[in-house]
C-alpha cells in the first residue's frame, strides 16, 4: 500500500470511501473488490484540468511492470502474492535494472523488449547488421536478375545475328552464276529466294 500511494499519490480506495462504509462493508470490499491498476487510477485522477504531459508520461511508466508488481504485492489470494519482502524487493530491482519482472507472465516478446532495453547499443548494431544483410541480399538478387536478362538478350542478339548471316550467305549463294548458269536474277528475285 505504501508503494501504491508513493506511485499514485492516493490509496486504492479514497479516504472518502473509507469513511463512507461501515467496518464490515469496508473489510468485504478490501477482501473481494479488485484493486485498481495504479496507472488507471492515476490516469483518472490526472484527467481534466490537472492533466499535463508529465502526468501522462508517469501513467505510461506505471503501465506494465510497475502495475504488475504492485498488484502482485496486493493480490487478494495469499498464494498469488510475493512470498517474502525480499522477493518483492528483488522484483523491484529487476524493474530498475530493466530486466523481466516475475510479476508478469514470461512471454518471448516481453523478454526481447527487456533485453533490447538493457542492451540498446548492441541491439541497434545487430539490427543494422541484419538490415545490411537483407539489403545486400536484395541488391545481389536484383543484380543476378539483371545479369540473367542481359544474358538472355545477348543470346537473342547472337541468334538474330546468326540468322542474318545465314540469310546473307543464302542470298550470295543464290546470286552465284556458277550455281545457276544462264540466269540473270534481279535483286527482287534474290530477296524472294532468300
């Protein structure tokens, strides 16, 4: 409760609520009602005229790990709470060191975010290397495709040149007077034969 009040500036139940209920009703509410997340209570308190960018930033920082740590410490079921004050302190140290806290379910995305937060420079370097590798692969693939297109175009040009050479050879063979003695073909006849 002390941590909750330090983070939010209020208890989970306002003093007015504490005074309004009879003792039995107050005990029942404490035992059964869900404790509001610190970030949600702070956001509701910060709304309106008192809302500024500092309080919005503080709500954002509370959301997630600190919400989870505080709610685990205040869990209604004793089995859900921290076993000792030292375990509670360890989780708060993990939060301050940007490590995964035990109060949150361990998901891969959560652990990766924490790792990146702790190792920002190494993560940026690894991301830059990965982006460079992907870019180099894309550039190499584009170059390979361009080389294949150039090879296909060169083969088509070679085939066209060979066909043109064959055509010219046939024209000259058709115009050879030894192959066709006594004929005097016109240029049109030679083209038709070709």
